[in-house]
C-alpha cells in the first residue's frame, strides 16, 4: 500500500480545495431562511473558519505523507469526502424543507 502514498497525498490536495469551495458557496444557501443581519454574521464566521479547516486538512495530509502512514492519508481522504457529502446532503435537505428541491427546477 506504500506505493500509493504519493498518489493519495496529491489527490487529497484538490479534494481539500474542492471541499472548501463547496463550503464557501453552499453556506449562503444553508442560511437563506435566517434574518439578514444574523445570516451575514454567521456567513462571515463560517467563511473565515474555512481557512482553518483547509489548513487543518492540509496539515494532516502532509503529516500522513511525511510520516509514511498510508492509513492516516486514507482517513484524511475519508474525512474530506465525508465533509463534501455532508455539505451536499444538508443543502438538499434544506431545499426540500423549503419546497424548492430538484422537482421545482432548483438543483444544487
């Protein structure tokens, strides 16, 4: 499994960046039902936390690679993919609650 460490390490980098981009763009959709002032405050906090999340994922990715720990790299990959899936699921659930899901023409 050690021969795949470089591939997993390199594949995690765009996955982490895609995860951050999804979080940046999906956060306003999750907060669309709140008051304007509260939503702006929470949105700004959420977007500033994305930098910390990306740094943490990248640090863990580098830690797993430079220690030669393939399992650690796979755990980071699983966390990033799980985070992306959870973001997508939350937006879909939020849209379904508001009644503007995929059957209404609004797809995430």
